[in-house]
């Protein structure tokens, strides 16, 4: 998904990302939380960063060609 140049960085929803769905999260200033409209995931910025880092770790070597079995 494209992201505008204004404002804070948009985070991808970790639950949707694990299902290979590219969905941006919205930010609620009052509750200081991010939420997803598609799967109803709610979490603070630290939790979202942790889950997105877990996703990146899982797919770290996806561009590496495996030749030895």
C-alpha cells in the first residue's frame, strides 16, 4: 500500500501481515493505540513493532536460493 509523505509512519497490521494481507493500521490518539479495521487487532506501538520484527525475522532469507538439501 502506498503511504503519504505527511504525518507518522504507518505500520502494517501484524496479524494481517502473517496472512499475507497488506493492511495499514490506524492510530487512535486518545487511547495511544494502533488498530486494524480488517481484523480488529489493537496494540500499542511497542507491541506492533515487536510483532512486525518477528515477521521480518521469519522471512529474512526468502530471497536466498537454497541449493543444498
